[in-house]
C-alpha cells in the first residue's frame, strides 16, 4: 500500500496558513467517526505516529488515515472493540 499521508502532502495545494483557526476540530465534534480529508490543513489537529495512524492532539484518540473505495483520502476514528469509546493514547 502506498503511503497515503506522504501522497497527500505532495499533492496538497492549500497551505496551512489559509485554513481557519478552528480547522478540522469542527468536523470532529459530536460522534463523527469518518471524515473526508480535503487538504493537508485538515490534518493539523493530528500527530502522525505510524504509516497510517494518527493521534488527535487535543482528544488523544487514535485515527487511521487511508483511501476509501472511491480513492478519496479519509480518516477514521479507531474504537475499542469491547466498548463504544474511542481508543486513547
């Protein structure tokens, strides 16, 4: 599998300074489980800890970045299989 994160960084044309200060966090409010990534600026609320694993800086929960069946870049919150709570670092 290609490194989706690296490809997104190469192809992104929107610089991070042009993103609204609230950034991606607006999309993450509530019970959002899956989010389409439009630009690299959407990922500024995250730290990359693996090839396809991200940690949300404020919430400390784990997310996976990858491509959906349509070739769009998406991030998905990872959940504990024994509960409905997101996995925390």
